[in-house]
C-alpha cells in the first residue's frame, strides 16, 4: 500500500533543513473530461468503478506557491484565487493542506502564499477541482522533491502527485497525465493513482477537439462530493459498476481500433447515465438545463443528416462537451456557430483539444 510508503518517507524527510528550499514553485495543470465516468466512492477518495478520461489543453489552472519558514514553525496559509483574496475556495484548500501534513510534515512549518488562477469557470461542472487540486499537488510534491536526498524518478514523482491529487479531488488523479488516462481497478490499474493509457491509439481518436458549450456558468446547486455520497445507498449502485466495467472494455477497444462510432456510443451512454444516476438518487436531482437537452437534440439531428463524426459528453454539470476529429473541424465549427451558439449562455463556447499534461512554471510573478 502506498499510504504506508509515503508516511515512512515523510519521517525521513521531516528532519531536512528547510532553509535550503527555493522560495517559489508553480505548475500549470489541465482539466480532463471523463469518457467513462467516476461516480461514487469507497474508502477515502477511491472510486467504486474505473474510469478513463481525455486530458484537455486550454482549460487549466496555474498555481504558484510562495513560501518561507514560519516564525516558531507555526505555518499559516493565504490564498488568492483568480486575483481575489479570502475566496471561499480557500477553506477547501486549507482542509486539503491540513490532510497532507501526514505525508508532508514540513508544511506545518511553512507560511504558504498560494496564488491560483483558472482559465475557465469554477464550480460550474467543468472539472475545475481536477485542475486546481492536481496543480497544487504537483507544487507540493515539487517542494518535497527539493528536500529529498534521493529524488524521485519522473515516473514515481507523477505517481505520487496523482496519489496526492486524488486526496483533494478524485478526478484530479487523472489530470497529472496527458492524452488518455485510466484510474481504478481495471486490467492493471489502481484505485490509489491514475496512469496513462498504455496501448496505441489509432486515428482519428488519438487527437480530438473538444468544444465546451456553456449553458450556465452558475455554481452547481449540488456539489459533486454530495452526488458521490448519494451513490453509497443508490438503488442502481451495483448495476452502475457493471456498466462502467463493460464500457471500459468497449472504449479501450474503440481507441485501439480507431472506431469513432463505437467511441461515440460509449461516450454518450456514459454522459446520460451519469445524469440518470443523479435523477434516480435519493433524493433525486438534476443539473441539466433546457439548453443542454436542445444542444444534444441538435447534435444528433446534424449527425444523422450529414454523417459527421461528432459526439458529446457531459461532466457533472449542464455544459456540453462536443467531441470531433480534426478532419471534421471546419464544418462542425460552422454548424456550431449557426445552430448551437445561440443556445449558449451569452453565446459562450470554449474550444479545446487533447492535451499533453501539466507543465512546470518558471519562477516569477504570476
């Protein structure tokens, strides 16, 4: 179990001289869009079913931590979120930092000034916690890396960052890597950390565009954490686990074969199943908007009429991710501008694509 390993490492590292540390560390980490959804937890932040996601590029969080040895070793934390001091998100970050003290005891001795910025709306169902918590986990792991006498290899650094990111937000475990990423006990996978999809992906699925159609930027009325809790006693819990396992096999096969049609079937089934699970929860609820349904209807009509390679998925929110290969980009963008843009909030669409994963930021002003 990695938990014991990381706790043992913490004991050895905790005696290191903190004065040798640099003063600033920063990472840019992307959001991701799950194709087979993670919904429901067991233990502490471990999934009840495996999932697979596609890492994005333009939708990301930049996090810089400016830090110094605290007076009397009584560390404090300050957060600036999107340029705003005392943001409510700071309470969640503080709780997360406190939970990591078991693995990184030096955090208690540091004053942390955390500056984090999103390139897309927060708490609106677009996996902002995945990018935020993964960038923070990477930054903290980088601080520790500077303390180690035996620095971790790139592979083990990423694995540890994925483990720690998971403790803040389950889906953040997948944002540590680029392209397609798996998480959960499936094949050789683990519930403790995510790993890159290992098999060769054939065209046109190796690189996809993802246009996110914003039907609402309002914070969700039901947080994802609360939705996960409702899966504990959900009447369809076991059926959902079986569905996810089956869809992991199907989507893996579609990636290996470059079969967009099969990929599309799984992506859409998973998106609608996620929201069906919300409706069938006790109590039931929905995060969809009328515009969400209209966009899905328009997309299916367009696909049937034109034969275009285009599909959709949804995260735990009302905004629609429209997925398509580069060879379809021109006609799909034209169609979206004509038919779908009027259905979006203030006509807002975010165009993104398959990303390569997090990047370390240069020190300096954010």
